[in-house]
């Protein structure tokens, strides 16, 4: 187990690689909040790290696969790439990427969710440790790459599906992106594509306004973020 700390303890995120292969977690911090471990790290199969986030931190975690970096941390990932660097340092993951999102220490506790709004590239789960309130585990453990709707597949050079794009990313239509005249819950509902995502991962966001079954709260917990 590796340990990283940022000042006064507030919330500890444990990042676990349960995949069969090495993967590279990425971290994007919201504007005005401190970066955690420079935004990226390498995890071998079975490895875990602890990362301490300060009070009020908000941001997202995702997994990168198929990465190759040189001794300067410059390279490329097949999925989830953040500008060709090991340390994302403020750059987000290139969709499709499964996301674990957090807003800590709001007046009503921590908010957390798994989002597939930017598509899917690997299973991801959140497990609260301690804390009070509902504090539900949120899991997306289905391999959506095996059931990705036609037209949404991201394939590697060998033709294997390594990611499943969102309909917004694939087709750039307002009714899928919930923008333009569709920028409201009343106008933008689930599509046939997002319903496939929801069937695979019922607790995850499948499109922008999927709040009712996809947002969770907990007071004073630490969190395991498990990949695969």
C-alpha cells in the first residue's frame, strides 16, 4: 500500500486496481481546489494507494488503460488519456471514460456518483468507509464494452472494443447531449442508447439528467474507489 497526503487529513480515497493488468488512475480537481498527487499515478494489478483530500475538495477519478510513458512521464493511453502525460495535472480524461465524482463537505454531506455521461471504458465502484447517513456502495461492474450499442464502440488497432462512447460523443446531437433546446429535464430524457448504459449499471448516471437514481450522500466517510 502506498500513501499520499495533502496537509490536514479530511477524506482518504483508496484507489484499488482489481484489474488483471496495470492501469493508471487519473484525477481532475475542480477549479480553485488543490491537485491530488499531480493528477495521475500507475497501479499494478492488486496494488492500492491512499490519497488524502482536504476539506471541501471536489473532482473526479477515472481509469486509464493501455498506457506507455517514457522516463519523463510522456506517452499515450488507449483509453482515458489526459494529454499524453502520466501526471494529468489539471487535464481531464479523454472520453469515453467511466467516472467517480465527488463533492466533499457540503452542508448536507459528501455528494458522490458514478457517471457514464462521458461514456464507459472500465468497471468502477465506490465504497464508503465509516461515515453516517445513507452511505451506499455504488457499483458499475458490468463490462459494457461487451454490450456496447452499434455506433458507440471505440476499438483498438486490433479491432477489439476498448470503450463505449456516449451517444452525445458519437453523434453530437442536442437530444443526446441535453443542450440547446433540450437543456432541461423536461426536454431531455433517456434515449435508447442511455437505457443500455442504465441496464448495465443501474446506479450510474446514464445521461445528464439521470439524478434521481444516481446521486448519493454520506457524512464524514473515507472512500474506496475500485477499478474492475
